[in-house]
């Protein structure tokens, strides 16, 4: 795993990989062998070269998946009116801007 990734980037990867069923360790922002194995599993599933490294292309794909999850949660809670839907919509919008995309 690339040690140059920030604590937050590794946490985001761990969380996304966990939600996708590839990672079962703590969300602690630390590069580890279990994170590397999770990255390899995701790379295999998603058609990436098998490196076990969190490179820019893989990190962008994980961000895209987070954006999709945030929009999905916002949409599913939109009619509930509990205030959480607007938070998820804001997260999705932040990810959209970070990714430079125009739509969900």
C-alpha cells in the first residue's frame, strides 16, 4: 500500500472497501496488509491491474462509488424529512465537485 496516501484517504478507502465486502478490519486510516488484500480483491472485481496499491485511478473509482452511495442514501431518505437526507445530498455534491462530474 502506498504510504504517501493521507490518513483520510486511507480511511475513505477502508470504509468504501468495507461496504463493498472486501475489508473487515478497523477504519483507522493506517495502511496494512489487510487493506492491501482488500484493494487486491476490489481491483480484481472491478477490472483493475492487481497491484494492491491505492493509486490515483483506484482512489478516484472509490470516490465515485462513495458518490453513488451518498446519492442513493439521499434519494432513499428524501421523503423522510428527517434532515439526514440533506446531509447525504451535501456529501454527494462535495464528491461530485471533487470528481469534476456533472451528474450523479
